[in-house]
C-alpha cells in the first residue's frame, strides 16, 4: 500500500510550494512544473499499460492452446470468451468509480476513508460477480444458442462459459481492487499481479487441457483459477493496508449503495460505447466480406492503441481525483492540461504509425489483396482520427476522476444518437471495399469521437465538474 509515486517523487505539488522541482524548473502559476507532472503521469501510466496489456493475454493464451484441439473447439472459445469479456466490460465502472472515490478521499487527507470506499467497492464486486456467475452457468446453453452457434460449436462454447463462470467474482473483485490501488496512486501492484496471473494461466491451462484432458472446459477452469488467484492477491494487499489503518473489513450497506450509485451512470456510459461498437460491426457486416474482414484488422489495431491512451487516462483519473479531494483547483487544471498534451501527442504519434505501417501490417492478417488494400486505407483514416481520440480519452479520465459519471452518461447517450444515423447512412450508401471502410471509420473514428470531444470539452471548460468532485 506504500508503493506509490508519492514515495518516489514526493507529495503532489500544491500552489505555494517551492518554485522549483528536482531539476530546478520553475512552477507555472497555479500548478506543478511540467517535468514533475510528467514523472507522476508516467509513473502511473506505464504500469497501468502493462496491466491492461496483460489481461488480453488470457484470451490469447487460451486461443493458442485450444486452437490445437480443433476448429469447433476454437470457435466455441471465440464465442464464449467474447460473451465473457463483454459481461466483465459492462462492470468496468467498478474500477473507474473506485479509483475516483478513493483518490478524492486520499486527496482530502482521509486515506482510511479512501481505503474504506475501496473495500465497499470490492464487496459490491463480489455480489455482482456471484449473481453474474450463476446467470452465466445456468443460462449458458440458451445464451450460446441465441447467439446462433452451429450445432458442433455449442457444446464447446457452453463448456467454456460454465467452467469460466466461477471466476467471474474474482474478475470483478480484480476491477474494484485495482481501482482502489490506482486511487492510492499505486499502479505497480496491479501490473505485477496481472503478469503473474497471465503466467499462471499458462500453467493451469497446460495441466487442465492436456494433462487432465479437459479440453475447452479445462481452458475455462484455468482462466477462472488464475482470475481468482489475482483477486486474492490484490485483496490481500488492500485488506492488509486496511487493517493497518484500523479500517473495518465488514460490508457497509451505505458504502456499497454509494458505490453502486456512483457506478450506475458509468455503466450507462459503457453501454453507449459498446452499442456504438456493435453498430459499427453491424455496418461493416452489411457492406460485405471484404469490408468486414478489413474492419477486423483496423479494429484490432485501434484496440491496441486504446491501451496506451487508456493508461494515460487512468493517470488522469487518479491525479485529478486526488487534486479535487485536496481542493487544489490550480493543480487539477495543470494535470488536465498536461494530460491533454500527452493524450493528443500520443494520439498523433500513433496516427502517424498507423498511416505509415498500414501497408506492412495488413499482410500479417490476410493474403487477400482486396482486404489488404481496404485495411491499409482504413488504418490511414483511423490514424488521422487518433489525435482526437487521445483528447477524448484524457477528458474522460478527468471527468471520471471528478466523479462526473452522470454527465458522462448523458453525453454518451447524446453521442450515440448523433452517431447511429451516420452509421446507418454509411451502411446504406457506401460500397464494399476500401471506400466503404474509409467512410465507416470516418464516421466512427471521426464523427463519433468528435462528438465525444465536443460534449466532454464543453464540460471540462466549466467548473461544475470540479465543484462536484470537491464535494464528494
């Protein structure tokens, strides 16, 4: 619980601090020196990036191991793992809301209260995880059938989903515990635990799939065991720190209700984002096989870029939350400005790489020349949109750190309403191939992200979100 950037770089700067950092650079009025902020942002973002990248390794490891068993088994894994990650993704608010609540209380000098808020979030995660696990286990055959799985795929998809279900409470506890540690400015521990979890997943899968001959079910059980182990490891870190502060480990109905109330708007926001993504896939499907295949390439690369931008947004959440808890508006503004510079700069750099590497990346995914051309064009369009995406990710992080979930929920609904007619128009008017994919990514990466930039930007220019964050 002490492994935070504060232990490495000193306490967060406040207006009136000595007008220099370790390098002797002057502080700009109303905030910390850029070099100080850069160190704080990177010390949070880099471990967070590692943890974000480690998580998808679970599915990748499963895919590699199950792929050797047969096509039907791999297809069953693809369907059930997508359902699983979607279910967990809906509850990502457990990490976001807990980060914001913990960091604001710690910033206000109430470190014990911050840890207590995190523990309430973990109890909420356990309850939601148990309910979700029961639903997934009981309804697995129905869910897989509704998704249209072929007859030879159904038993494998059901086996993986049911075997993974016991790990769902652990998966959600990992989110809440990670949010708590982020709020304490500790992103290193979640990174270490995520790497350990990914490595243990390899061992579990090898033993269960091949050693015991459990097949797809062994893969699901291995993932459940790894996720449960991660939850226990992170839980021990949080609970040990809580006991050292004299914080009660018992569930508090009021605290759990507060966590649920704070998380509900963020869940609505997440749902609007996922609906936009599903609409984009639906349009790509309607345009034809070439567009759909190329969209998968572009979307995979976009998701990779999102990891880096997400890591910076996590830093923004924690630093803004702590600054608002301390009532330090000048520092909060300085953090926001610097994070926006990092976000747009990272987006621009990634955009250039997208545009330049498109012609070389596409052949790694497919040998079809039509798909290669469409993917290269789509990557160029997506790359041009990444600076705006970087801006959006940072403002999302800033407003989440302030606990401004209700505004983000409404903004998500507004941007979805703006985007859906544009997506429909692309589906109706655009052709299959490069032109169609270019229009689709201009709509999603351009118009949708621009709408999000406008709605979050208007909010960030005012002070209502800072007043709200300071009150919580």
